[in-house]
C-alpha cells in the first residue's frame, strides 16, 4: 500500500515538472524581437528614382497574437512604412521601410530609426509595455556632374592673331570632384590641320560641389598661306581672287567630364561650341606666285636686274671723244711760215 502511494506521488511530481514550461508558454506577457537591414544606399543622380527600401522583421516569442505599432523616424529623409502590423503567436511578420532623398542631396550617411511597440495581446491591452527599436544606416551615393558655359559664342581674328577663350565649369554633382577639361578630338584635329595652335592653362581642376572654376583655351590663328595649303591638300576649292577679303568659319568644341563618374561607371561629357571667324585678305598674285616672302625676294631681285640694265645702258650711250691727229711735217712747215710772216708786226 505504501509503495502504491509512493508511485502515485512520483507520477504526479513528474507530470508537474513536465507541465511547467507549457504553463509558462501560455503567459500573457508580450515578448517581441525587431531586426532590420543594417544599411541601404540611395541614388540621387538626376533621372534616378531617389528612393530605396529595406526590410524589417518582427518576431513574436509569445503564444498570443500581438498587434504592434511601427514608428519610423529620420532627421534627413522622407520615410514611410506600415503604421500597425499583426504578429501571430510564435511567428514573425516582415514589413518594408521606404526612404526618399532629394535630387542632388550631398553625399553622406544618416540614421533611420524603426520602433516597434506591442499595443494589443489577444485583443486586450498588454499588462506590460514591450518595445524594441533598430537603427539602419542610409548612405547617399556620390555622383559626378559638371556644366560648362561661356560668355561668348563667336570670336573673330586675322592671321596670327591670338585669342583667349574662357569656359566656366560648375560642379553640379553632390561631392567634391575633379573636372577634366579638353578640346574635343574632332575639333582639335580639324583646327590643327588648318594651322591653328591650341594651348590650355590646365587639364584638370578640383571643384567643390556647387562651385565654379574656369578653364582658359589660348588659340593662335593661322596664316592665309598655311590655311590655303591645307585646303588645297584636302582637295578643297577656294573661291577667292588674289587680294580679295575672306571670312572662313571654324568650330571649337570644349568638353568637360567628371573624374569620379569616369572611374565609377563610364565617362559622361558636357560640351559647348564656340564659332571662330578667320578673316583677312588673300595674297596678291605675282608672276612667281602669291607667297608674300616670295614676292619680297623676287621683287628685290627684279629691282637689282633693272638697275644693272640701266647702268649698262648709260655706259653704252656715253659719247665718244675724238682724238686730234698728229700734224704732218708739211703741215708743220706751213704753220711755221705763217708765223714768220706775222713776226714783223
């Protein structure tokens, strides 16, 4: 009898021990966890969506259904997400947080905080407050962009004139960047071919976002001789008479690109074209050609030849002096006789 009572007691004790966790799992006290993505990037380049999203998960560790309020806060960005979510017993619920930046927003990082609070457990207010929060790092990505402008769209000059062109470059990206300035290849090749000389003060400038710096292009115009020779070599017809005025137009394209953009996803150029008017007079025609140097040399040679011919002509035209013949013996006797006849006087 005593052994039976002992066995029953031990059975009840074992059942009590095994039942203890079940009673605890049915506790009405709320218990949640909140986890979100640790970081997110936003692209604020012109033309981008300016938005990004990330996922948060609320886990319910209790045996009762929980209603959870969600509060999302940020000092820098416009944010959105659900106001309230339901989390099943011993389950989890995911939701998305959306972040929106402004176009051109400076590159950098900021924190977004998500807060989850249990407001209802099995349809009634919870006996205790259960609240969790999570911080996510949001990074505004850098992008590079430059604009170029000039105070003039057309310049003019004559042979060997020097022209200075100023191009103002503004950093319209969202971080400090290097601007690469250049005369476009097609433009430089054409100007070089016709005798223009191009020089630049700089090829790269560091410019803070929002600031403007200047590139200077120095241009020396060709001579008519070098231009016409290049045109003739290209098979071009020049419809200008010797000594006639001419006006010929060329284009100079200045371009700029972001060094950061070139390194990141490929170069993107902004450019501006300035028209150059090359004007003056063609060279006078001569029997030896139209080169001014040739005309000078040949002209001097002709003058020398003319002087030589004139001198020779003067020499040939000089009158000859006739020499008096020596008198004969007979003539001398006659002259002496005449003198003797007049001696008496």
